[in-house]
């Protein structure tokens, strides 16, 4: 079965739903569009009242309340029309099964014996990186299943693999640093994508296991 493709206008709104606040180039990358097309789509969404722009020291686009409502309608329609709800739900449950371990691994990367990890203990760090590798091995099949269901999920597996490769190469920031595509950043975004796709409130997901 061919993965279902998403409509470009929706992808722009979805990028902002995941990023919260972003400039056009970031939206373009996340939506899988050229920067020119993303800009046109953002301008149209702005005219429709779905996004707003802020310029100043920090500039970018964000969803308006109407835009969030529009996105919620579109994502529900996409899931219903594509018929892949059961596959996405199964992938979400598989993701949750390893989510706790990822959070534990990230905590252990940042802390050692209750103190900030200064990364001077090579054996300790190597063990934590090995555990991250095990998490990645567990989640990659889930990423592949999601990509086979909805095309817009196709880049999560490669992005996680790239972050892991950088960590293994000694680039420590790629483990959990915010504002870059670190392993934790991509993982958090995937989590948010699953929640928004399935219409699940984060506070209620404990009952999903």
C-alpha cells in the first residue's frame, strides 16, 4: 500500500503545530516544501486568519486559535480519509512502550550520581550511548510503519538515525540539546505528531497502554 500524501496547505499548518513558532525556512523543511511554496502557503493562511506573523527581535509564524481549529479538522479528516488510523494507533502504542526508556536515558545522560554529568567518565557515557542505540533499534520499525501509513512521517527514522550517528561520533549536543535536531528534539516532535494525529491529550495518554 502506498503511503497517503498530505495536502501542502495542511503541511504548513502542521509544521507550525509541531514547532509552535517558526520562520519560513523551518516551516518549509518540516513541511517538505520549497521555501518559495511554503512562503506562498503561509501568506494565504495568514489571509485566511489561520496563521499570524511576528517581526522583531524574534520573528516567525504561529497558528492563530482559528488556525489550530482548522488544523484539528484537517488532521482528523486526513486520518479518516486515508483509512490508516489503526496503523497509526498501533505505532503510537509501540512508541509509548519505549518512550519511558528514552526519557530515562536522556536523564542519565544529563545527570551522573545525582550531579550534572560533566562527561569526564568515558565508560559511563559509552554505556548511556549504547542504551540510546538500543532505544533507536526498538523505535526504527515503528518509524518505518508510520512512514508506510502516512508520507509525512517519512523523515523521523532518518532524523533519529542521524542524531544517533552524531552522538556516536562524539558530538554530545546531538543527544538532547534543544533548538537543534538532537535525538531528544526529534523524539519529542514525533511524540507531538502522534498525539495530534490521533487527537489525544497528553494528560490522558497514560491510559493508552
